[in-house]
């Protein structure tokens, strides 16, 4: 399914809160670095995201989900791009 083009992008404040929650090593904003994770193996579907988050603890996951919920930001978990989901 294509991403909802009508959805507003996350606010800078929300993204800053997420970045703070996971620390400097817990997020990627570079679109070129994120690109491989936005396509499924068959090449049929592609996603879009403002920020890729890589939390290291369950506490960080919970905080990111809490922030996203507060700001109405959609979350799509990624299981490693194995195609086995």
C-alpha cells in the first residue's frame, strides 16, 4: 500500500523528542541511508519516513511509541527485511 500522501509530516519538535529518547546512535535521518529499508523484496511496495529509529532497549521503544502517540505519528515496525513476516 502506498504511503498516505495527505498525511502531515511529523513536526520538528516531535522528531527532536524521538531523537532525544533514543540517543545519537538510535536514529537515522539520511534518506539515502534509509532507502534500502523502504522497499519490500519484490519491489512492488515502497514506503516513506521522516526518521528511522533504532532503539536499543524496551524502555526506548516504549518512549518512542509514547511520543508518536502524543503527536499522531504512524509507526511501522521493521523486522530486518528478511521477507519472512
